[in-house]
C-alpha cells in the first residue's frame, strides 16, 4: 500500500510511489566496460519542499551475491509539475552532471526520462546521453537505463529490480499505549 505522508508537498503526490528505501540487484552490460551483476541501494526522501531527494549506490557482486567493490553512485533532485512532467538534476561520481526530462505515464506509476543536458569533467569517461524508465510493479521498483557515447549508439546498459526496505522502528512508532510487559496486549 502506498501511503502519502502528511508533510509531503502537494506537487509531489504523483511521485509518492518512489518514496522510501529500496534494495535489490541488477545487471550492467556496456561495450568497453565489465559485464557484471550489481547490488543497489536507492533512497527517495522529502523534506516538505517541492522535490524528492534521490541517492543511489551500486556495487559489483560476485557469483555468490557478495559485494566486491563500488560500481556507481549518484544523487539528485526530482520534481514533477501539474501536467505530470518530471525533471531530474543528477550528479554521478564519475564526474557527470545530467538534467533529465520526462513524464509520468497516464494512469500508472511509470516514469520515462531522457537526458536534456550532460556536463562532464575531464576525468569522466565518454558519455553523451541516456534514457531511463522507472516503474512501480507489484510493490517493487524496477528500472532500466540506456546510455550513449560518441562511439556507442544509445543502448540498454543497466537494469535492476528493487524491493522496499521497511525499518521495524517505523512500525513501532505506530503502536501507541502498549503496556510495558507486552502480555496485556494479548489478553
């Protein structure tokens, strides 16, 4: 069930399905880079203003699903307007800053994004743009990313399937007026 926080900025209600902590795994495959399975942690939070804060960390997984080393990190801010147009400003650890534009699908929690602007530092690798598709499917968050470089046409390079992480302390704060011994609760 998707819950709308009382302090969520009203403009962000269409993006509420993204809120929370997500964990899962995916596959990375792009010419010139190591093909690998990866783990991912994603967090979407809000502070009452008109944007969601986004943070993602990925790491290479070995054949047993254990962390080997960091893969990518990115962070940014997501906004949506009254016409369901989405804009994202994102910074990646590889020295890339991106501006993404897209929209929410009609009648379903799905977001299609495409890069509008890309800025790179001298240390970053070749990159000219990308596309992403995010979808909320059966309470899970799934995404696929496409990437282009001067030498490689736009093609899929990463995808992941993430599950919502629920902190038990969040449940506990909803349990009010429980007796200290816990036994009376069951009587």
